[in-house]
């Protein structure tokens, strides 16, 4: 199915994948965005701190369902796509998401002991007084697996697969370059999720390069007389709205001195969970024990 690209594939068309985009958006919201929320609101007695939380089970389901949906999306592309690249991307995605599952599980459980995500590992009150001090190095290693290695191996293949799929979303028929009402309704939740993914995952550079590559491809294909079909428009417009949401988020928190200290680089995009532990954590007081 995914062999070498053939010239005649350019002229195949594909209807809007309402089922796949709906399931994709729903499971993103429930299993990814919803997992830390489930961990916080469900009674701690149900999920002791030395056992997997409800959010961990959500993450496990996400690690299985998401690659399956991505593969189904690739299968529906009207253009044959590079099989080896797709398979390697999916394998890397699963490995990265699984690494993230472990690190994220511990880091979010630390919230109940007073860990503050708006501070670095060594600046956290519950971490800096650990003895021996080599334990702090272990927590920094855990943070590295969670926030850097896990995110990279998770998100790079994720956006690569979306872009690979996007390359097949062009048609020479202008009438097919329209989105149905269902696509317009899904665009808001989809864009808002991508905002969360980019800000919480701290992957703005990866996102913006993917978006620029999409724009370059659209302009290149336009010179050939090709336009985006409904699926391509849905993905492209979702990324545009995501960019606007990120800009609004940054403007809103532009003068927050504490978050500025946590994110001192040229690109200032605070994580939603850092904002939560800084300004809203009083809604869920820390537990005495871990």
C-alpha cells in the first residue's frame, strides 16, 4: 500500500475523514489532556502514590490508540507514501511516549508532595534538601527522560507522520477544496489541543518548522495547479489557529516574572501545568506523604 510515490497518485481524491478526525480529537482530549486532570480529581485512596494513577492508565491507552489511528490515517491517503519512514516513525513514537509515561507519572505524583512545576528541579523545596545530594541528580535524570528525551522521541515522529500525510492532501479539482460543516466544528477542539501539545510539550520550534514546511508545500503545489483537499485544509487551518492561540497565551503571561525565570530563553512559552502549580495549585493542597 505504501510503496514509492507514483505520479498518478496526485489525481486521486479522498473525502473528509470525519470518523478518524473525530476519534483522533476525542482521544487526544480524553487520554492526553485529561490524564493529569483525572489523576488530580479522583480520590487518592483509589490510586495510592506508589501505584499507577488513573492518568497512567489513560497514557497507556493513548500509547496504543494514537499510533493505530495514525496508521489508519496514512492508509487513507490518496497518495502512496514511504512505508519504511512511516513504520520507523510509529516505532519511535511508541517508544518515546512510553518513556514519557514513566517520567511523567512520577513528576505528576510529586505534585501531591508539594512539587512545583514552575520551578526547576534543584529549586524545588522538596528536592533541594534531599540527602545524599546525588539523589537530586537522579531526579534531574528523571526530568530529562520526561521533558527532553521522551518528548523528542514522541513529538518528532508525531509531526513527521502528520506532515507525510499532508503531502498527499492535494487535488487538481478546486471544488474539492472545501471543508464540510463537521470539519469546521472539529477545528476548534483540534486547534486547542495542538495549543496544549505545543505549550506543555515545549515543542514550539518543531511545530513552527512543520507549519512552515506545510506553507512551503502549499505554495509549491499551487504553482502546479493543485490545491488542498478537505483533509489538508482541516489540518492546515488547525495549525494556523494553534499559532494564534499560542500568541495569545504568550501575550497574556508576558509580564509574569516567575514564569519568565523558569523560561529564560529567547522563545518564551510557559507550560500550562507550570501556570497551574503557580497560580491555581491552592485548589488542591499538597498531601503530607508520598
